[in-house]
C-alpha cells in the first residue's frame, strides 16, 4: 500500500477552483461586450430612423406630425421611444442665427436668404444586463439618434 500524500500535494479539484474564480469575470466581460454592441446597434437604428424623418422633412418641412409618424413607422415595435418635435432653424454662412421667413444674410455687396436646417432627434433608454457596463458607461443609459438636414 502506498503512503498517503500530504493534503497540499493533492491536485484534485484545482481546475474546478480556477474555473470558479475566473468564470464570473469572464461572464461579466462577455455581458459588457454584449451591452456595448447592443447600444451601438440601437444607436445606429435610431440614427437611421431620424434620417428617414429628416428626408421626409426635406419635402415637407412644416409637417411635424408626418415627420414623427415616419420615424415611428421605421422603428415599429420599439418601446420607450421619445421623438422630439422637429426643430427648424436658420443661419447665415458665418454662423449667426437668422429668421427663417424674414431674415437675410450679408453676401458680398448684397444679401441672400439664410440657410435652413431641420433637426430630428429620437431617444430611447437602455437597460443594461451587466452592472460593469452601467458603471463604466453611464451615458449609454439613454441612446440618441439625431440628424440635422439642410433644406435651403
């Protein structure tokens, strides 16, 4: 009969102990990567929806209900969306604000009409799976897609 080994010399269960220590870290990192990927994908979808609304606004800049409905239709089935009322603003080439209907901008010796922009913004809250992602990227708690389109 072989003499008994000392307890510290036994190697049984080491792999299980290592796995028990490493698995939670690996799972947490995997879930964080998933959260970030999901946030990027959703932000791209929100940007696309805002772009669809802005394209409709190009032809119908005063139809805010139509713009909003185009954005909602492109994100059918999504919940928690906030579609901000489309905003119109005008500015001169030098960046100063101007009145869209009565404003003029200096250009050389004369004047020109200001440049009009319409901005469509969509936001959605994001619930994280991983607490690590929530701690590292708190600004990702609200995803945002926004497009400003020049229409003049």
